[in-house]
C-alpha cells in the first residue's frame, strides 16, 4: 500500500479510536447524569435503561435533604479555597526563594521538600492527627485547612517557573531601591500568572473533594465535607443511587466550570513551567 | 505569613548576606509548615513503629517486634503485592496511552477543542464521585455488564470476584490518569520549538524517526516527571478500595495504604501500622531513586 | 487601624464563645446509622431539649462502617461524644482499654446492678458486663430470623404458613421450587445470606457453628476453634445454597448493598435472614407480603440462635456531675420500651416486655413472638477484644468458599491461622 493510502487509513483508524476513546471517557459522566434523573426502580432495571422515562428533577432536592448538604458543600468550598490560597502564597514565596536566591543548604532544602511528595497521608495519618490534636485543632476549620495548606508540588511548580524569569528584572528593581518584599509582590507575582493559574486549579480540584482528612479530623456534622456526606448517604442506603448520582452531579459543577473556562491557562501554565529537573 | 517590615534595612550587612537571609526567609514559611505537618509526623511514625499503641492507652515500648509481626503477617505481604500490581498496572499503560493522547491532540485535528475537553473531563471529577459512579457501573446489574452482554459476555460480578476486582480498579486508575498525564505531556510537546522538527524533516527523517530522535529526547524531563508522579500517585490510592470493595474480595484489592488504615483504625494496632508505613515509604523512596538513576543514564539535559 | 479591628473582632468572638457556653451546656450523642432508629432517637432528643433548655443534646449519626473507626480515633484524643451507642460485639475492645465509664445503676433508679439485672430479660445485660461492672445500657436486643415472601410461596404452590423451612436443609428443598432461572442465569434467588459485611458473616457463622455444638472461639476467647468439625459443617451449610442446591447466586443480589435487606423488597430474593429491625425498614406495605419465622436450625428440638444489641455508653472523661446528667439522658432514652419497638421494630430486652400493654396485638401482627423466641434461645457472640480482626478473617474464609468453592476445612484452617496470630499479639 502506498504511504499515502496508509496514512489515510491510519488517519481513519485514529479517528475511530479517538471517538471510541471519547465514548469510554464520557460514559461515566453520561451514566451519572442519566441516573440522577431516574426513579429508584429504573436505576437497576433489567435490561438497562439508558435514559429515564421521565426526568425526575425532584431527585435533586430530595437528595440534598438527605443530609446537611448545604453545609457540606459550603465546607468543601471553604477548605478548597483556603487551601488554594495558602498554597498560592506559601508556595510562590518558597519557589521564589529557591529559584532566585543562594543560601547554604538550599539544594538540600529543595530535595527535602520534594521528598515529602513520597508521603501519602495514609502513612502519616495518625501522627499528623496527633500533631493536630496537640495543637488543639481537632474538629475545627483550622484543623481541616492548615495541615493541607502547603504542598511540595506547588513549591516545585513555582520554582520551575520562577527560575525562567529573567534576573535582570529583579536586579533592576533592587537598584531602584525596592525592598525584597516589594520585589516579590510587584515584580515576581504579576509575572507568574500562568503558573499561579495552573496551581490554583490543581489545588482547588485536589482539595474540593477532601475525604480522608476530614473523616479523621471532623466529627461535628457541621464540619463535614460533601464527600463525607456522600459516603454517609451511600453507606446508609446504597440502593438510592439516583439520589447519590444527583449529589455527584452537583459536586462536579465547580470543577467543571473551572476546567471549561480555564483549561487553556492551565495547559499554558504547566507548559511554561518547563518541568525540567 | 511573611512579616511586614516597613523600612527595615540591614545597612551593616553586605548585599550578599542580606540576599542570603532574604532567600531563607522566603522559604521559611513553607519549611516550617512541612516540618510540623510532614517531617515531624514522619519521625513520629518512625518512633511509633517501635511501640505498641492502641490509640486509647499510652504507648508501650516494644522494640522491633512490630517489624517482625508485620513481616510474618501474610496479609501484609498480600497487600504489598496488591499495591505493586496496582501501581504498575495503572502506571505503565498510563505512560504510553497518555503519550499517545498527547501526540494525537497535538496534531491539527478538526474539532480539537471539543475533543480536548472530552478527554480532560475526567480530571474534573472528584475522587469520591469517581468511586461511586464506577461502583454503580460495575454492579452485576449495571452498565458494564450490559455493554459486555451486548457482545455476548456473561454477567460478571466485577467487584466481588477475586480475579476481576483488582483489574476493575486498575481500569479506573488508568481512566483517571490518562487525561492528567496527557495534559502534562501535551504541555511538554507544545514547548518543543518547531525548528527542531523542521530541521529533522529537512534531514530526511520520517515521523517515527522524528519522534524517536527529536521528540522523546527533548521530552525526557517530562517523561521522567510523569513516570515518577504516576507511580507515586498510584501508590497512594486508598479511596477506591475503601468505598468500592473494602479491600476484598478475600483481600485482593487491599492495597498497602488500606492495610495500614485498617491495622491502625480498625484493629487498633498503631505500632504495626507505623511499621508497615515505614516499609511503604522505604519502597517508594527506593523506587524513585531507581527511576531517577535509570533515566539520568538515559540522558537528561 | 487594622490592628485595632483585629483586636475588636477577637474580643467579640471570645465574648460570644464565653457567653455562649454559659447559656447552654450540651451533651453530645453519637450513633450509627439506621434510618428508623435514628428518626426515633431524633424525636427523643427533641423531647429532651424542650424540657432541658440549659442542657441541650446534640445528636449525630454516622454510617456504620466508619463509625466505630471514628469512635476509637475520637476516644484516643478525648474528642469523643459524651454519650455514644456501641454494639455489643465491639464492647470488649473498649472495656479492656478502659475508655468507657462504668454505669452507675443507682443513677438510673436501681438499687444496684443485681436489682437492675432483674428488670431485664435473663442474660440480656451479660454482653455489656466486664469484670463485674456494667459498661453500657442496652436499648435494643436484636436477633436474626427468617423472612419469606408470601407471594412467591403462593405462586409456587406452597403454603407459607405450613411449608416454611424449619431447618437449613428445608431451605434448600423449598428453595428449589422458588428459584427462577432464565436459561443458565438466575433471575431470582430463592435464598441468600447477606455478603456485604463481616459482622453479618460472624453472626451467621457463630449461629451455625453453635447449632452444631461448637463455636468460633474457645470459651476463654483465646484460641480459634472455627476449623473444628462444627465449624466445617457450618461453612458447608453457608455455601451449599450456591454450590449444592443452586438456589443462590451472588451476582444477582447487590452484594455490596449496605442495607442488605433491599433485595427482598425489590423481589430479587424469596427468603432472607435479617434482624428484627427490618420490619420497620421494609415498611408496613411490603410487610403484608412477608412472613417471619424463627431462625433456621440444624436440630429444631435444640434451637440456638444469635443475638446482638446496641447500647448506650458514657465517655469516661466527663466530670461526675456531667456523667450524672448523661445517666439522666439514658433514662430518658430507654424509658419507653414499647415506643422503641413501635418505631424501630426492635424488641427491648426488659423482663416484662411481652406483658406491656398493647403488646398482644404486636404479638399477633408483628412477629414479636418469633423475635422473642429467637432472643430466648439466643447467645451473644463470644466476647473478644479482637472482634474486627476475627470477623474479617472469617469473612475472607467465607468469600473463598462461596465465591471460589474452596474446600471449607482448608479455608477455615487459614482463617484460624490468621485469627490465632491476631490473638497471640500482646
């Protein structure tokens, strides 16, 4: 076969695979949405119904009333936003320090910081819990937020990005008599927007659905995050999938919006940070 | 928070020293946080691994007994291998499929923004939602079996059958990981200046050769990053086994983090859980080092 | 300016907190989740709160599986609730660590513990006594009984009142007339055991093993005896409906369902063993199609069944005054056994339960006789502080036999190895 024909067929195959891939990727979403509008008996009907006979919009308010979901979503938002803010601030500070300054043990600090990426929370769950208890933060917003407020990934990202900023900018500002603090706020941060954007998105997404840490730290119902509410709902009545899916759909809205509107900035942010060792 | 110093100058110190301090102070908040919430717990976990502690009565020193118990516990070994199978079962396909995805999306394709969106959506789905939706889809009476039934495959109880439970979870891991790592690869691909590819074509290289000799070498840092991050994040997986299978059936989805959680919080054997955690950490550390070494030899710029 | 604002705010917040705590004290109460039960508890709390404006009760409930993990984590950090519901099987893991306050029968209106025992069904308090002291006050005595779907029986030409199974083999025989197949796929199970929880597995297995004259642990709770002759026979019964009689198929039921008795109302299974609380969970409408009969037996002349219960325990870190208040709350919660029964369909283990006014009707229409009968012939699972490890090991053994058709003796041998090594740890 000529190479042109080959590439034509190759192109067609690629298209088919792409469409199939999209199908597989989106199937859970479709299923989630469709199930959220079914009645409780349609949900497990055999043979499987792809679409509800009549959309049950009432599932949504019914599901929300199964637990204090208003509070839960609020808490998730608070945690996500606060942790995001914490990360944005502290990680860019640290990234700047590691990228543009020289001080003893700088590289060691950086490697030590990176090594914390290898620590899943589950490993240090109990000692971290003990620390939080020692600080008197159990069962409080502080306990939910502070331990998560800094993550090595953000430091890594910001350092990579800031490294590529031209030194001349900084030196010029110094010559002008700008304080170090001023340089950070007025020169560095404004030039970091793509990386900050990417970090904001990732941090928000990772913390919007915090489950394990709130499970351990929060026992008051008023402090629970929505994943706890969902798990509780499923644990109590796992047959009520239509309502569970309704909550799942609602839970997706913030991250979906963010990704719809900010995905380009996100990709650029990752790209421009280079990710070189 | 970075302290407000209005009008502070250090006139007596040289610029060099001043900058030194400034750098350190910038990094200080992060370091403090990590020391309190990561390093200290890590050290504590190490210390606890030498004690018997049931969370409710004070810890009792126990020497290396916990390590011996963990080592002699067949459930620990089972969990270790479940984790290894999961980690590589998820990561290795991710490396290739995410790369393929990125290459695909990098071509000019009609409807690219839409396709891109579709592939990236799984990133937006919360972990707990992923777990519940897939649990639902894997139900014996659910979608997956229906689709397979259309192709003539009989009803499988995915999450309650030993041979299928772990693969079922692995599939979810891959489904979720490809878009994320695809984005990272895509970003990497897009940062390669066109001139390199053009030069290669001028030299007579075909698409495969261009890939092998231009793209991949230039992308090595990104590839390294993806490899390390995918393994590490697969190692940490915990929510899916917790919500979907509770580690069963017969422990075939009990990954090591789940074993640790169970030993600590259900069985109240904190010391043993800490010992198992140390093993997990050592494994992760060794794995990362090996990867870094291997790829460094492969030629990182 | 900013500093002044911050100072003001902190002062206001502190003042509010202090003032708030002076106004109303709270008693926190934690419970596991069970919808009819939680609803009644909420009513009780609302009642209390009306008459106790300065001592309000805050009630929280959690899904069962994480509840006990969370409870132990909280007890370790002294952040547990003032009063919490415990299940009898997990009591030893708490009492052996002294994280429960002993109950004072005098504060509940009794002269002493012996006096209190007389007010309950014989043996009902035993599950909650450790070292001669009582550590929790039961509010529910639960037992397992056999529920069957009348309609299915009638459709198959059987008489639910005469032909109901009395033994495990009966279930196999009767089940063959009830099972529905479509080709080689089972579309309706005749009978199944719940498979989702190691606690349920333990109850089934302990019941069966005791019927054969053995038990899962030796009486001292120090050694595993589940792989003895009795245990092996028990496991054979457990798995025979899948492999021998073929009236049971794990892929039909929602094997991971947390409300295990959901298969019955949805018509996916004709016979099912569940606890007394399912009467309330199924609801009166479905219960019209249901008949409840005693727990199946190996030997109907020597019946043995299984009981468990939920009880209220007190946080030991409370001041004596607060503990007294919590005892008041306990009295309030258990003061009306008939109401407990009406709302949750769980019997209350008080000695005069059956003689309470209004009970006659319940005996006729709500199978109370069946439940009380099973309670009377019932035993608690052997007390052990390692309950969760043991039940997980048994659950895995069951999964191996039922799902993989592994040999029961081999599977139980492995379980005993795991259990013995857990028991051996200090």
